[in-house]
């Protein structure tokens, strides 16, 4: 059985539209933003972006500096659906720092006023350019250590110190 890409909508170039037109590897579904539907797709992989993650694994994909900059959309549906899927995985992918490299996007605690888009218990994997943190079944300390390991090296000592300090 060949893998298939299931989509709710396609946005892009004419080349992309030509590729997906009548392509048996691409299935368009109007009902794809529903965790029960997503959960029926075997080996469903959800890859979501975010703004920041705290050391417990809470994900903020909606607010920056206390201001709403995006909405949850179908994000939680895909994350939850991947958890229901046999062989499914949910991945939060992010750069370890802001574009200028001055601020870590892995933080000891989410700042006041931040949204918790995905609670820590629902997050499986966090990925940065420094590696993968598998958070499944880990204690809070183990989660924090796994996230420090994929943080930008310039911020690891400070993040590690916050674990020791109880942050």
C-alpha cells in the first residue's frame, strides 16, 4: 500500500497545481480538520510550527510579547488526530532562536499572557536544528533536559540553570 498525502486545501504555484491534479498520491478531503477523521489515517504525521516552547513542553503558537499574532486553526485537531492514528506521530518543528539569534524560542516558562496552544501532555516530539526531543512518557525534569539538549548552544546553560532553580 503506497503512502498518500491527504490535504484540506492546496495553495501554491501552477507547478504545484499541475502536480496534484489527478495525482493518485494526493487525496483532497473537506473533512480533514477533524481529529476523528485524522485518527483514521494510519501513520498520520502532523508537523506543526510554533512561536515558543517551555521546558515542560507547553507550546505557544499564537502569541508573541503578549499580543495575538495567529490563531489555533486546525492545529490541535491535527496534533490530537495524530495521537489517535495507528502509528501516528505529532511533531512540533521550530527554529531554536528568533531570526536574529538573540532570543531562545525554548524558554524556561511561557511569559505571562502567552497562549498555551498545545498542553504539555499532548506534545510528542519537538524538533529544532539541533535535534529531536521525544517527550512521550518523560517526567517534567526529563522533558526539560531533552528540550535543553535541542536548544541553541548559547542558551543551554541558562536553561539548565533554570531547571536546577526549579523553573
